[in-house]
């Protein structure tokens, strides 16, 4: 299926498919920590802002507003944000 058609579907359906895909490709490290990829949630906003500040310190004053715009659904980009999360949180 075309990527753009997949994004046109309801987000909940996409999230379930991504979670199922992530579950099927989980990997473990030497410490038996499982990693999986999932769509970013609004509850992850502070984590995403902290990461963006580490990556782009010159734009710190813009990050919170851009993140709010993303979650409001009015951002021109990015279309989606994924986050890697370990089984340890």
C-alpha cells in the first residue's frame, strides 16, 4: 500500500499496525532489554522537546511551539514522529 494512502487512514489504525510491526521486529541486547518503535504521543512532548534541545540548541525557543503545532495537527512537517522505547521505559 502506498505510504500516503496509509497515512490517510485513521491514526488509531496506523498506530495499531505500527505497534504490531514493532512487536514482530523486537530485538534484545546482551542485557535482555527489548526495544520497540511506536508513534509519539502527546504525553511524550517534554521528552521530545528535551531531545530537540540537545540536537538543536540554537532553536530552543522554537521547539515547544513547533511541538504544540505538531500535536494540534497543523504542522506542515513532520508528518509523523516515531520514538524508540526500551522495555525498561
